[in-house]
C-alpha cells in the first residue's frame, strides 16, 4: 500500500506505511523461526524482547508522526495565507463592483481614497510582489490616477467580469487544494490506525493504545483551521458569485468521488458482444463471396478499405487508452490531477470502452450493409448512393464531437478539442502536459491522417473503380501525401522549441532534434513508396534506422527513466509504482521490437492480397499498441519524478488585484530612514 495524495507529489511526506509494515513482517518471521505459530511465539517472547520491539516500533511511528504533522502544518499555513489573500481580494472586488456600477449609472466617480489599498495587476505579473518601499506611495498614486482615468473612459462591466472570473478560478482552485489537504490528513490517520492495530493483533497486546491516543490528539487530527476557512470562503463565494450556487458550482466546490454505474457495465458487455458478432459476419461475408479473389471486388475493396480502416485505428486507440486508464488507477497513478481534469468529469476506462464499442458497432453495421448491397446485383443501380455511407458516417462522428449541447460527455469532448487547437497553433500557446500528450498520440496516427486524405480524393472525383489510380496521378494528392504525415511530428517539434526557449533545458532541444530526424525518415519512406529507386531505398533505410535508435533510446531512458545503472532497482529506476519488475523489462523488449517493425515501411514486404493497404494498416496497429505501452510508463515516470516539469506552477493562480499594505510601507519607510 502506497499513500498518494496531491498527484503523487506528496508521497515522500506521507507516513512510511510499507516500511512499518515490513518491520511487523520481520517480527513475525523472527517468531516463526523459533516455532510453528509466529503469533504464539511473539506472545512467548520474554518481557525484555517484547519491550524492545515496542520501543523500536513506536520510535519509528513517532518519527513518522512528527514528519507528517510538520508537513501538514506547513501546508496548512500556506493555505491559510492564500485563503486570507482571496478574502481580501473578494472584499476589494465587491467594493470595486459597486463603484463601477455607480460609474456606469453616472452617479459619481470612485473616490481615490476608497481605492488606496488596491492596485490593478498586469496579466504577466506572476510573482505579485509589492513595490519597493521607497517608491510605493508614488506607484500607488500613479496607478490610481490611471485607474480613475480609465473609469472615466473605458472601464466597463465586461472588464470587471474578467477580473471576477479570474478571482473565481482562484477560489475554485483554492477549494480543490483544501480538499486535497484534508484527504492527506484522512489518509495518514487511517495509515497510523492500521499499523498500530496490526501490531496489537500480532502481539495480542494493547501497548500501542496510548500512542494511538497521541495520534488522535495530534495537530494532524485536531486542526480545524482549514475547515473553518473553507466554510468562510464558500460562504463568501456563494454570496457574491451566483455561479457557485448552481449545481455545477457546488460540484466544483464540493467534489464527490465518481461512482461506477451498473448501466455502463451492462452496455459494455452488450456492445462488445454485438461488435464481435458483426466482425464475424463481415469476415464470413468476405470469405463466402470470395471478394478477395475477384479482380473487380479487389479494386473496390482497395478503395473502400481506407475509408473504414480510419475508424479501426481510432477504435483501437481508444481501447488502448481505456487499458491505460485501468492500469493507471490500479497502480494509483493520479491521471486526472496530472492532466488537470475537472474532478468528477474525467472518463473512466468503462466509459471509454463503451464509446469505442458503440463506434465499432456503428462502423461494422454500415460496412456490412454496404458490402451486402454492393455485392447484390439486384441493387447495384444504387451504387452511387451506397458509396456515400462512409461519408455520412464521418459527418455524424464530427457532429457528435462538436455538439455544443451537454450530452455525450461534453466536458471531455471540449477538453480534447481545446488541446487539439493548441497543438495546431504551436508554438503560440504554452505547452501543458495534456497538449504534449495529445501531440504524441497524433504522431501514432499518421495513417489515419492519410485516410482522411483518401476521403477527399474518393469523394472529390467520379469513377469509383479508378479513384485510387486517379489519385496517384494528381499532383495535389501526391504533394499532400508527402506533407500530411509530417504535420504531427512538426507540431511536436514546435512544442519542443517553445519549451526549450521557456525553460532553457537542453533536453527539449534533443526532443526537437529527434522529431526533425523523424520528419526526414517519413519523407524518405514516402519517396520509397511513390518513387521506386535504390537511392531513395538507401536514404529511407538509413534515416529509418537512425530514427528507430534515437526514438527507442528516448522512449526507454528519457521518457520512462529506465536503464539507470546506479539505481537501487537494477537497470530500472529508484521509484517504481508497479510492485513487480518483470513488466518493465517486458515493456523494454516490446518497445524495441515494435520500433524495429517501423522498418517494414522501407522494405515493403509483399503481403497479398491488398498489400498496399495491409502493410501500412498492420504497421499502424503495432504503433498504436506501442503508444499504449509508452503512455502508461511515461505517465508513471511523470508522477514519481515530474521529469517534464509540467507541474512547476503555483498552487493558486495569480490573483487579479495586488495589495499594498500601508502599515508595511510605513514600517519599511521608517527602516529606510
């Protein structure tokens, strides 16, 4: 059992439950070495031995209690200061709200004396430090004059709403921080209780009862400051911000643990069974009709296959992500915290499995119907209409994704859309962990992007049986065939450049260079496919080998933090969340094999039938599986080590107002004198 609070960042500050548990197991083993029943032998130990065991155990527990209480008190003090600052901000904004209302109504101007303690901050002011003592009064007067002039000209309710929204976000983040701190207290108190009770059960004594009383009377168990402050903050927020009274606002202030629904489990089984049955039906139809033996049918399948394989890649990626979430939860990797998801809105593996299964049923149903109608000679006069089925299906999927109504997991859809937009706009947005994560997922979906290009080609020109040949002869199609696969790697390159400039870390420069090398490999691979020649084959082979070596090293050593020679876990790393070491070595071997499989795109083995489609299809399937393995160990390493430095932020975001305490300034001025 590992105690994890605050996304894993407080793991070292939690009680060493596993260490104390090992001490108890050692006591039992020592007793078992003297007799058959370990418990009975502990009872038969001499008073001196028992007393010594008690002293050693309680001394360790006492040390852990002091450590936990000190950390908890430190965090409580930080929270109290932040809460006090928020309350001051609230009072100032309420006062400002009334003054702006008077100005808007033309009743009066805001007296400068009422705003003496309030200064509007710049958006890029993150430190929020007060001005130097020797210039504070002049700065206050200058800024207040600007504020008064602004009130007379352009200060509006819209600007006030922006300030209020900034403060409201600060309140919500503060409330989440307090709940996390309360969870820290509850988890550690439970751990102390379990350890002490476990010892009493083993030794059949009550020697730890006095110490349990000490735990119950400690600061960890009896501190009510943050609870009182939270109630006060929530009262103020409910009074002055109507949003907080709504159902959504209350849920954010008092988040509840998400519960699994039986309906989700039922739908998972139902949709999985339906998708398996439909897949078997498609296979049987292809075999009974011998679609891969007829030349006309092969041409048709060669054109229709990319239209539906696009969904196969998406469904597989969703299933792999569902598996990642399952194992993240199992090994206590706090993915909602790391991805900065709103508590209670994150999707679990069951929900993602239901969505992917539903999409599979929809796709397989339309594919089966289209094949059946296409091969039925009696209805072939409607062939042009049948061809529109994949396009209609794609339109339906896009409508669901961008649906503005609060259905189909709107918060998750919009969260992904926002991340995707920031990826496309790289490097103009600050790179967060979700943005980087989504960018990496896109690099594993190159063939999906090419299939979208095939949609444009297939529905842009007539004569269905010649569309593939016609596409290959169009210059625009060939140009995009080169450009589109590069886009995901180029976006990750731009994100890495942005992070390198901001953080001045050589690691991000290496990442950027790695993606440039990958771009070159993709270009040469594409040339090998479109222009058969030894030169392109050699260039493609060399660039691909270099890319495989560099990316494999990056996956295992940099992203996973493994293969550390001086680690206490040989060839792994010091901190491991998976209790067994075997999965790490299996993952290392698999990622090497799956990376090497990328060479297939250069050698282009003859895989009949439909070799042009099967080869990239299988390579993409293997790449998605590799990405799923990478996702788990990457996020695990990010939690225990924060290697990407994505969590280097303040606990409460910068507040919209800055205060200049007159008493402090006076004291500073006297010191200056």
